[in-house]
C-alpha cells in the first residue's frame, strides 16, 4: 500500500531526484506585527525571538551560516535549500528582498529557496522577484493559522483569511510553491474549527501544509493569558484526532510537511505533552493505521487543484 501521508521528503525527491535538506538561515528580518506597522506585541502565540537560529544577531551573515550549517547535508549528498525561517522574510521594501535573493542565489551548490512570511507582506512586485530567482525551486511558507477572521483578530494576526487566499493564488499563478501553516488549539477554537481551516486551505493551490499544535511558550502574550487561567491548551488525544482527520481531508498530492510542533529547548510552558514530539508522531501513525486513514480519503474537491509550483 502507498504511504498514508505524502511527506515533504517524498515531494523533494520528486523535484530533485534525491534527498533534500532545508538549511535554516537567519536574515535578520522583522515583522509588521512587531515593529509598529500593525502592532508591537506580535501574534498571541509568538515569542520575541521568532522561530529561527538567532545567528544574525550573533554576527553571522548568510554565507557564514550556510558554510557552517550545510556540512552534514553535503556529506550525505543532499540537495541544499536555503530556508529563511524566522519572522517575515518578504517584509520591507522590494529592494531588500531583491538583495536577499541575490545573496542566496550566490550560495555554493544551492538547489532551492524557501522563505517564511505573511500573506500581507506579498505584493505583485515581490512575487515577480521570487518567481525570477535563478534557482529551480522557490517555496513560500505562508502563515494563516486560522481561516476564522474572529480568531485571527483574537490572536492579533493583523490580516484576514481573504488576504491569505489572495496571496496564495497570486504566488501559485506565478509558479511558486506555497506551504500553508495552520494551528490547532488556538484560543476559542475547537477541533471542528481547525478542520474548517484545513478545508479552506485544501481548496487553494497549495503545495504543502504544516500542521501545528498551539504552544504556550515563554515570552509570548499567550503565556500571560494561560497563567491567568484564560487559556486551556488542546489535549494530546484531541490533537492526534485533529491531525488524523485533517490528513484524510487533504488532497493526496499536498506535502504534509509537519504533523506537530517542535518547541525550542527551554521555551515550552504548556502543554507538557508537546515535548514528546516523537511519541506524538508515533501515536498519529498508529491511529492512521488502526483506523485505515490515508491522505485524500475524504478529499472532495477537484483533484490536482492544489499542486501549484514550477517544476525542478
């Protein structure tokens, strides 16, 4: 029987003909939700450090980071993908993005580029810059979190679900691969709310999706809400159920790039079960097998609509 879940590793092997490795790079990017353009508090769940390596603040440029971090993947003969992970990497003037893309394109043996960003930080000009990057594979990780605009306001995202849909369609039309980032267990949401978000993104031209349980991490505004008794994280069993039901609803060709969160050392406050990443993955795999769930089993949309992207 084919694998029950279509993984990013499988998708990359189809593009590059071999294993590929995303190399996390820190470009010192900012976010309109932190520099005052939208707010200064950030999203409710996000800490001030973002999700990257922090090497930019330590004085390492992209080339120095690349030289240091690619050694294991080079030894394994993997395709190398430059991954700008932390904060919103298309935020700011187009000239900044153009300079970043030129710097990344000059990295030795680079095979592809991946940038994390927000849907409201992508205009037509920036999409054209990304589409013109001189590499065979350009991927955008777009944060949505929820398709419910009331939830987006509650967690201080500063954009709408319609903004995400517009950016996704425009990027896919330009030949870019789009990965949607969605979260289960957000304040005020149920498993059914999360599945509604999955259905929303599954109907868009996405190439991948990251499924993420909401974490209470040190330094995030959500930590204060949790301490005051105003937030209860999703339970482990409910999260496993949510992921398995989401996988069944996704088109078979969409790469499931993440099935649960990966908290940084020392940042996790709650839920405690989120620290058991491998155990959760095993539990998801066991549930898929036991209940005979496979990706696409409950997908009712037009097959092929969500593939997007340009070939390798």
